[in-house]
C-alpha cells in the first residue's frame, strides 16, 4: 500500500513526531520543495494514475491546503528547486513513459521567518484585540507589517514613537507574523490572535 503519512524530525531531540497526513492519494515518485515555513508536495504516481496535483503544508499550523496544480501533463519523477521565492518543477516521465524536458514555475507566497535585527517587545501574546508594541529608544519611527500564516499581508501601518498600541480586533483568529522596520533594522515576531 502507498502511504500518506508525514513525519517531522527534531535534530536536537533525535526524535520523530507524526504530523497531519498528506491529503492527496498515496503515491511514489512525487516531488517536494519548501519556501520558508511552507512545504509543497505533488505530482507522482498513485496506484491508479499519474498525478499533477499539488498541496501546501503549513509547518506552523500543521495543516494542508490544495495548491495550484501543475499546468503541464501528469507525471512522476520530476525535479524541483526554489529560487528567490519562485518554485520550478522540471522534467519527469509521463504516463506513456516518455521523458519530459519541460519546466514550469510559480511564484510562492512569502515565507516569513522570525528575525531579531531590531529587538522589540509585543505583548500580550496571544493577543485578543490590542497589542502593545515597545521599541528601543533609538527606533522611534518606522513601519509595521502583519502577515498571515500563509505569508499574505494582513495589515500595515506607520510607527511613531517607542510605545505603540495596535488594534488587531479586525483580524481573524490564527497565527500571524509582525514585521517591524525602523531605519536599517528589522525584526519579526510570531503572533497568535485569539477571540
């Protein structure tokens, strides 16, 4: 039987943890790649047919979503690469056993990672409505951006001062990333929005 299970390896603990299973059919000769905290898997050969479907896995929420299918023919044994946020799927073998020499590309959602070039505090976290933002004394002006867990911009605004109140009541419950840019410094923190 072809499997659909997904496992995450923790290098520091030397342990494996089972995650949410792949939602497509079990298959082999599939292709996978990642961009930030988002992983992608698709194409391949299941027990009945060659596939061209893709799915996106969010490592922060342990969830899968259908993703844009490969526009070319169904295939197995492709290669893939991600360069500056664009995914490339190359070559493969189709159902008539023909060797393919095509390639396809798609711009991926921004993979946002935490970074600490600019130390700041954001509390409470988890947050219900109002987030308190405290910046260092030398970072009194700049911009803030809030990204959803799939990398889409959810909100943005200007920062004036070293202590700012941010109204998040309009955001849905979920995981977000708060990005602060002040001069040459940049910091990103994960936020959890609750009701």
